[in-house]
C-alpha cells in the first residue's frame, strides 16, 4: 500500500499475527517522532499472512517477512521513501511455521528458521533483493527433556556472522546452537563444528552479539540469560553464569533480547510477568513492566525502546535512562492487533 508514511518522519514496521493465530492485519507502518520517541499509526503497509518476524536487506531498501504458516513462506517488498511497500516475491521455506529470518552481510542470501520442522532454509537474493528458489534446507537433529516443547528440533533463530564467515542457528527443541558455513556461490550449508550445547531443558531461543565478542543467549524454558565468551587462543566458546531474567511469580518465558549501542546494557522481554529486564555485564540491574501483556518482541532505536505486547494488542515506547539504562514508559500504548515483531527502519548504508 503506497503512500502510507510521511516524508521526514522515522519509520517502524510491525509484523502482526493474522487469521487463527491473531487479530492482526499483516505488516503495519508506524511513524516515530525522533525527538520524543512517540509513535503514531500510519496504516497497513502490506496484507500478508502472519508476518511474525521482519528483517531488512543490508544495502537495499527491501523488507522481508516470514509467513508463519504450516507450509511456510517468506515475502519480500521494496520500500518507498514514505514507507509504502511494493511486492517483490514470495517463496516457500520448505518447512513448517518459520519464525525468524535474516540476510547475510553481503546481501546475497536470505536464511530462515522453520520452527515447526526444525530446519534452516537458504534462499538466494537477486540484484533487486528478491528471493529465488531455495538452494539448501538443513534439518536439525536432537531433542530435550521437556517433553511438550522438546520432542524434536525447533529452530528459533538464524544469525549470520557480521564478517560473512557463516551463521548460527539457535534451536529450542534440541538445546543447541548450530554453527554453519555458507558457500556464497552454491548457497549450500556445511557444519564444520560441533554444535554448542546449552543446558539440557533450557530451550535456547534467541541470541545477540555484544561488541566485545560475547554471545548472549536467552533461554525460553529456563528463563535465563547466558554469556558465551570466546577463547582468543582457540576460538572455542565457553558458557558463563546463567542469570535469571525475572523475579516475577509464575512461569517466565523470555522472548527477545537486544544490546544497547554502547554495549553497557542488555534488554530482555519476559512473557508471563510482562516485564523488561535490564542487565549490565555482571547482573540484572532492573526489571520494569511492559505496559501490556505477553511481550513477544522488543527493539532499540536511538535512545528509545519499543515493546510489542502481543496479547494486549499494543506497542509501548520507552525512554532509556542515560546513566542507568532503565526504560521509562512514554505516554499511552499504541493500539495494534497481535504485534509480534518491531523493526525500526533507517536508510541503509551504501
């Protein structure tokens, strides 16, 4: 839908569950006031089924979404200056319920995590950023001790290395983080290293890279945040202390994590207690309410944090404390049906 944005405003795309999974309308465009961080709704940018996670091309104005369906697909659009979306392509992922995707640093391949079938798909991207037919599909192996969640592999995130050397795939069902090398010509994956083993039953969900090289992994089933540090001599990874993400009563299911641009603070969204936890390098320093229910995702933009509260149907804006990093809610939540992913949109470096 062209023309839904406003020139000069900063933009945020939000993916929303549709149909049986939720009440959303597809990909929605929000306007952001860069001075105050406040949000306003600009309109539905694309009507597409359950775009539960969004990503962008590193060099081109192209937006991607996984369509979290039994027969999963990825969708791609070119992005106009005002945030309007023009369809590029839709391709199958070869698996069930894809829940995450990313583009490699060179912009040549799209990778997607099929949660339902525990596999990773690779799709080549042409010069315009449109995905073509899959070049590879690798299914994980393994299971965990939590019978109703870990009966088999469940790939939950794919994270290409910033230097283009490979990618990591986080698997909640197998309690593993798989390491792959991607051939840039053939688009095929190889796994030259033994997967990183998480604590049995922890259910690793997502990871984030700290500027110092530490990999922070959030575990959904154990509700912990763990730093994996790299041995500079051998390149091997060793897990640090697993820190609880919440003191809240009842079950805690952390979802997304993000690291501040200066690396001082890490933010984790906790479903169940409906909080955002703030960590420094050594401990959890704060835990604040999200202003809604079931925070599925969060994202940083400038000095602000944005949280998608899936079950209370809202996106909430927070200002971050300059010294303590603690989020403080700004105004009223922005109503939005079944939001699952928040993607700040800034011009790509060329």
